[in-house]
C-alpha cells in the first residue's frame, strides 16, 4: 500500500512539474506570438477573407481605416523631417562652410618600445586600419552575433553568447610534471637529505625506499596543490555571471581599446604562447582579465594566483577559471629548503607553456597599496626567460596589461598604510566583499592590453647593448659608487628573486630579468587609462589643497586634462570638465572631498587624504620626472639663495633625487638613460618658461643637442670627453604662472619626502615594526599639530621604501631574530653626526622653501 502511495505521489509530482513546464512553454509561445507583428498580419488576412465571403467591401473595414490613419500620421512626420533637412541643407549651402568636427583621437594604445622591440612594434600593427582610439564595452564584444535574432536571443543574449563561446582543450599537465627530470632530481636530492638526517638521528627503520616513497607522495601533493583545474564549463558559467555582475557593478561600463583587442587576435594567429603581464589593483582583476580575453576569442590563460586566494569555494572557482596557486613567500614557509616545491612550480609553468597554454601573472606580486605601479617581482618572468633560453619554447609574446577603476573595488588600503596588518582573505570576507561590490556603483572600468612583445626580440636587444645591463638608477652618491654592488643589493631585496632563481644564476641574467620586468611595468603604467577620479584627486591634492570654488576647480581639471592628453596619456573620460568633476566627486564620495558652500577641498582626516592619494598617485607617477627636477631645482635655490644655476648642477641634484626615490617610481624605461630623461625635462621646463636659459649659451645648446642625439642613435657610451654643456646656465622665472607650476610639481612629491625625512630622523636599532611605528606616530603628530600638511605622508609604504633605500646605501642592516625582522645601524654611521651626514641626502630635498609657505599653497 505504502509503495503504491509513494508511486502515486511521484506520478503527481511529475504531472505537476510537466504541467508547469507546459504552461511556461505555452506562455512563451503566446508572448512571442503577440509581441511580434505576425499576429496583426494574420488577423488582417483572416478579416479580409471573412469579409470577402460575406460580400463586404474589405477596403472600408474599421481596422483598415485606423491603420490608414496611423500610416498617414507616420508619413506626415517623415515629410516634415525631410523638409526640415532640406531647409537646413539650403542654409548650410548658403552660409559659411564650417568643417565637420574632427573625431577626438586617443593616443595609440600601448605600443611596444621602438628602441628594444621595433619588430614587435611593426608586426602586430595593422597599418590599413587606423587606431582611432575607439573603446568598446566588453559586454558588447561578440554580442551582435546573438542580439538580432528572435526573443530567445534578445532576452537570453548573454546566455546564448556564453553557451557559444569557444571550448579549449586544457590538457592535465600534472602527470608530465611529476615525471619531469628536474622534479625527479629534486625528489632524489630531498630523499638523500632526509636519509642522511635519519641516519644521523639513529632511526634504524628508515630505508631509502620508504623515504623515497614519502618524498614522492609529498611532491605529488605539491604539484596537485599548485595546478589549475581549468574547465570550459566553469569558464562559460563565470562568463555568464560576469555579464550580470559587470553590468551591475560598472555603471559606466567596462571598456577596452578596440585596437588592443584586434592586435591580440592577430598575434594569437602566430601560434606562440601569450604571456599576459597585468599590473594589479584589485582581486576583481583576475576575473576581468579572463572574461575579456574569453569574450575576445582568445584562449583564457592560466593565472598565477597567490596562495592567499585559496579559500573555500572561491578558491576552487578560481582554479576552474585557470588559477594555479603559488606561494607568496617560500622562505619561512613549510616549503623552505624543500627543493621539490621550486622544481615543481618551474616544471608546471614550463609544461603548461609547452602544452600551448597562455599564461598570466601579476608582475608586481600583490595589489598596489598606493595606486602607483610597483617595482617588478621577477620570479615567474625568470622561469619564462629560462624556458626560452634553454629552448623549451621558441619564443613567447609578452603582453603588458592594465586595469583601472573609477572607484576602488576591494575597499581601501588605509588600514595597512596606517600600520595595521593585512586582513587575510577568508570565505566570509570574500562573500562580504562581493556583496558590497555588487551593491556599489564603481563607475567606469578599463581593461587594456598593450602590443604583444616578442620575448626573443627583447632578450636579443638586452644582450646586444651593454648599457641596458647597467643599473637602472644612477650610481649612489652615498656611500659608494660600485654599480654592481648596488644592483646586487637591489636584487637581493626582491623576495621573489630568491624564491625562484636557482643558486647558479649569473648577475647578468638577473640584470636582464630585472630590466625586462621594469620595462614591462613601465610600458603598462604608461598605457594605463586615467580615470576622472585619478585626475580630480591629483588636482585637489596638488593644486587645491586649501580649497577652490567648483568652477575654478573645473578650470584646473580642464587644464590638467589637456596637459595629460598632450603628453599622450589615454583619458578614460570625455565631455566637459564640469561634468567630469561632478562624476568624480560623486564617485569619491563626501568622505574624501569636503564641500563648504561652493568651496571644494580634500577631507581633513589622514584616512581621507590617504585614500585620495591612492587615486591621485596614478597621475603622480606620470609627473614623477618633472616633479623630481623641480624639487631638485628648489633644493638648489634654497641651498644657494640664488635663482641662477648651472645645468650640470641641476642634472646632478636630479640624479640624486632619482636615487632617493628609486623604490617609488620607474622614471624611465631601462633602455633609456635617466640623464637623457632629465635633460628632456629641463628642456620642457625651459619651453614652458619656468626657467630661462642664458642667451650666450646658444652654441653650447647646439653642441648639447648633437651630443645627446649621437648618444641615442649610436649607443655611444663614451662619457669621458669633457662636456661643453657643463657651463649652460639658467635663471628661475618669477612670473606668477611659472611659480604656480613649480609649486604644483614640488607638491607632487612633498608628502613622500616628508615621510622619508621623518623615517631618517627616527632611525634607531630595534625591531622593524618599532621603527615603522615610531615614524608613523611622529608623522601623525606632525599632521595633527599642523606642523605638516600632508595626511597622505602617514604611509607605511613610504616608510618601508625609505628603509629599503637606507639598507641599499648600507646605512642599516636588516636581519631576522627568531621570527622578528630587526634593524641595526651599520658601523660607519653609528655616530649621530655620520648618520646626520648621510641622511642629509634625503633631508635636503625636503627643504623649507617660501614656495610652500601658507600664502603660496
Ligand atoms: O594584494 P595582496 O597581497 O592581497 O595579494 C593579492 C594577490 O591577488 C595574490 O595573488
């Protein structure tokens, strides 16, 4: 009986379910039927037929009369439009000829370097199609294929598109990795090491076979932990979710340069592995990059993700989208001293490339905390270079990429800047973050791809020219001039180098990886689209810190926009400055910007200014070189109390400041001489009439120009000849516009220099944490007591970078005591006067200058 009842219940369920399905299908058919014109046409035909059979004059039916009237109204509307056009044409013919407005062109998007990758620059460019700077919303890529059909494709367009996305063959490379020669060698090494240890400890039961088995099992687990589980189904599902999420999150759309996408499609046809090298701003970057490439018809890459992203559910999901997990730091982890991890990771990357996969890794390591591009981590890049150098791959195409958001997606980094530890990613924090993100309008988003660059071409160029191998920054004034030592020190501090470089890697190889890495970051940073929030924050902090009326601020924004566009920067906003300002203020929110009546100024809290500086720093990085020269100039003026100076003095002071800020900015591409960059800036300051050249130096100017050209064209490195331009002299202009411009440039770097100066003043032996805390406390006190005006100077990042510089100069030693990092002052600087002397190299650029006195700021 029970069985019968349960069978009957099941039958009932099936009937209800099939009934519901039938009803849904019937409703869909009715909807389709009545929303199309077919039903009207059919009614008309049937009406005519019935009228005919009944002997009625069908031409005079009521229905037709109504339709005829409607048609007449339509025709009269069309007639009046045509008349209006005709009369306008007549007026145009009669009146003066006004040329049609030229479409606003953006600069060419992210071209490869003409010096070290000229062939790549030519290869992926389609000369028949001009890069008009068009930007397409990624949600529209490929949509036209589905949007013009019937109701299903109209309303389920996203689903239709995602279901039709190309399926790729993702081979499981784990079996190959386990069999890889280098992994086998590492397993053997680890086994021998453990066997020796066991014998030392007198463990009699430990045989080679049992230890080997244990090490092999551990190695297999390591490989499985690393490996991605890329799946076409997960990708399609994520693509569909992204359609919905991006539409909700990005009110202004998510744009990408059409030219960039087209170049990628052309490069893809070359059949080489493509390695995407994006700068990192948000956790959203992972998904957006993959989503954009997938919609574009490119094979989504395997993405190197930090193991902090391996959280329940989301970590699995990322794995399905191509994430493979790497240790953020091998040193100090369970894998420290275990050769199997490094070999497994290398073998995984190389086998994935050989299997035809594309790859993506964030070259800066983590997300930028300051909004500035960070110096590169070279671990994965060095593995790819090794793969090319040892013939595992013939070549690879490196694609620098950038993402930028009108409004920060992951929440701000203020806590970390104020010295609090990073909050680790967890399932709940990810859920909270996603919920918050989905309920906030983040304005516009940009995802852009530079031109693909052949790794082979880059390596050949860097091997060919000796000067590329030279350190990127100028030599140190304090405390030594040994270039090799300095670069080695620089490399030493980059953790990822020690993680993945083998012990047998030459300094030349490290230098090449470092230089290529810096080039990629530099290229990506140059091509980053500037959002209106970036430019408005910069203007508010550097030109309107004391407040400006909205109209004056809009005028400043318009001028800054013109200047950035003229410098070839891609601006992600259009329209008049007042509208851009309104949008930016809305995005930044009242917490960051204060409005008192018509006056707009930055928020007064440290947190507000730090967050504002995050947005502004994308523009600060753009102005780094002129700001360095202007600050160096101000330090010369303050030191000599004269407004006259020699070019050579300014160049040398600027080089010193470049050195001081070498952990903050990549001033120029590594294939450029920093001296030339500084000379170019000096020329531009002169053309803007900020400085005036002594007229008697006209001959010297020509000599200087030809000397610079010769150096650039021939790679002529002979700097021993006496430089006739040493004597070129300038006078600083005292015109109000020139003073205002100098002020802006000095203010661009001032918060950083305040932080550096305070860090130097608080140098003492102790734990790293205490040194950072003391400097932060002192900066906070100065700010709250109004002795220092820049809330964004209270920044852990700047303090740590200053400590890195001092370590590089040999002023401090950083060592590990137990699990704590500690600082000790190096012997030559143990006395207060010696320390003061070396720190003067920082303090002199944080000079007291009338330029920044209250009435001027
Ligand atoms: O910015 P972090 O340090 O949280 O790192 C984020 C990266 O996405 C890890 O892969």
